């Protein structure tokens, strides 16, 4: 559920509420979530746009104790339009989940840059790189300290969208370094998505 209000010709505010079931979260494999928040979007000129958003999330985890978590997410985005369908983006986000179940406690920072351009009719190519730092303050390690993950993920994508169809292919490599040896690993991921608008 969402609603948008134009404050003037260059600025708008969007408010939203969302319910998600069986969500995969960084701190647990399955959670049900309520989220409410808003976003302010301002076009500086025809080529440059900024967006600032914040939301509050309430989670119930599908663990044996049905534990809960809650916290804020704050994010910003800058978009530069180089030409029609030709964009560069920079994004920054912070999110926090606090929980009485210590293992669900999470702090995450994310920084991301991406580039998208058309290369033929109905065909676009993209490149992206993002950096994440995740800290699980309630996951104490036998060697001392807590679990902390640093993840760098470069990604390449192709999107073909003739008419109502959309076919997207993405290839990424996640380079993860963790203070917990069980999570100190890296790997490739390939995705193909096909959708149709009715």
C-alpha cells in the first residue's frame, strides 16, 4: 500500500506500508515483516535527482521461540541521467535490527554504485558494485569478538524488454570476508528472470 504527494513540480513524497511473509533476512532464513516508511524525491534539474528515505520494520522470525526484531532503515540515492535510458546511480543505506534474541541483532551498512545504458533497441546493459558491512553483535566467537562480515559484490546485467515481456540475466561474484570462519567464503551467482506485464 502506498501513496504519493507532489509538493511542487520537482519534489514529491511517497508514504508506504508493506507486509512480507517468509522473508529471507540476513539475520535469519525466514521472517514475517511489517514495514512502514516514506521517501522524499527531489529533481535538482533534468539530469540530477536525489532521494532520501526511511522506514521502520517489525519482524517475527520463524524460529522455535518465534522471536522478534525491530529497527530502522535509512537510505539515500543520487541519480544522474546521461541520456534517455542512460543512468548512473550512487546509493548509501544503513539498517539496524534489535532483538531480545541476541543472535538476531544486526547492524548493516551498504554503499553501491551502478551504471545502466541502452546498447540496442529494447536491450540494456548494466554494471554495479556494492560493499556491505554486517555486524552481528550477539554472535560471540570462541576466539573473541563478534561476527562481522565485509562483502564486495560486482555485478553485470543484460535486460531485454520487447513489448510486455522482460528478460533479465545477471552475473555476480560475492567476495566475503568474515570473522567467523564458517562464513568466510566467496562465490558466483547467475540469475535469469522472465516476466510479462498483463
